[in-house]
């Protein structure tokens, strides 16, 4: 946890462009945005990945899911957005602190993430 980049962002040790903060959750813009709107919602509690979520995290995860559409609209995603939680190495997780990407904005539909094999 002490070397976790997201924990350092939460503590203010690494600068970020904050979108939202309360006692439990922090949201900030991605430094390499994939779309006009791209920010992350993270719990302040260090949870390495979705695999480590337990029953005791239910309210925290619910809060994140309730914040996602509100913050997406506030950031300009008026016609939809994508939420992504990469989990583990195979799932493409790069930072091992649970985080939800919120991606959208612009007038074009987001590209297909996983092409249909047929």
C-alpha cells in the first residue's frame, strides 16, 4: 500500500485533477485519457482489485456505482458512457488499487471493446 500510486494521489503526494472527493471515494481525471471524458472513481480504502472485495465493502461499492452516472453527467457525458473495472493481470489491471474507469463524451460511439468472433 505504501507504494500504491493511487494511495499517494488520495493523500495529495502526487498531483491529480480532482473530479470529486468525500470521506470514502476519490475521483480524478486519467492522465492518458481514452476519450474526451475519462476519469476514475476509487475507494480511499486500499483494495487491490475486485477479486479482494468482500461483503463488508458492499456500501462502498454501491456508493461508487451511484456516483458514476452523476459524475459522468457533470463531466459532459450526456448521451452515455462506459464503466470499466479491469481485474488482475489477465483483465488488464495495471494499478493494483481497485478503480472504475468512466469513459465517454464527444459525439461518436465508443469503439467496441471485444469484437464478436463470428
